[in-house]
């Protein structure tokens, strides 16, 4: 895979998908935020001027920072989100992405559920085998 847009999509997919073992057993894949980070860093290596790639990079790092209590990842995520806000617009979605970066800077706890179309909250979904 060498398309940065595919790397972006894969990053969002692995970041948003729950990390449930049974999910891997059922459909052959589960959430993996480290994999998401790898994919978005590949996209940035190919196209470093894209607002959406910097936004996703900041989202993944912020999500990791919040989930793990990792201050260094959280700081890196904040820098990526802030940088996304400074880039020139290349796509019609860049203004929306920059607004979303501002929201995530104010509310980093939303990062793991971020999607341009809205926030996806898996917390209310029961895992298989739980009541």
C-alpha cells in the first residue's frame, strides 16, 4: 500500500475499532492504536502538507495519551493538532478538519471516538460474553 489516503483510512479504522479479542475471532481484525499510528505516520511521510493527515496523527497520539495516561503522547498529539490548524487549505474539508482540531485541543478525551462525521462511542456496546 503506497496511497496516503489508504493509510489515512486504515489509521482511522484501527483507531476506532474496539480492541476486543472476540472481534478478531469473528471478523479477523480488532482495534490497534499502535497500528493506527504507524499507518498515519506512513501517510505523513508521503504527503506532509495534508491537514487531514496531521489531524489524524494528532487524534491517534491524543487518544493513546488519554487511554494510557501517557503525557508524552498527549503532548505530541497536541502539537500535531495545533500544527494541523496552521496548514494552508488544499482540500474542501480542511476548514472542517481545522475546526475539529480546535475542538480536540479543548477536549482531548474525545480523541478516541473522533470521526469527521461525528463521535463514535463504543462504551455503551456490550462485549460478547458480558451482561
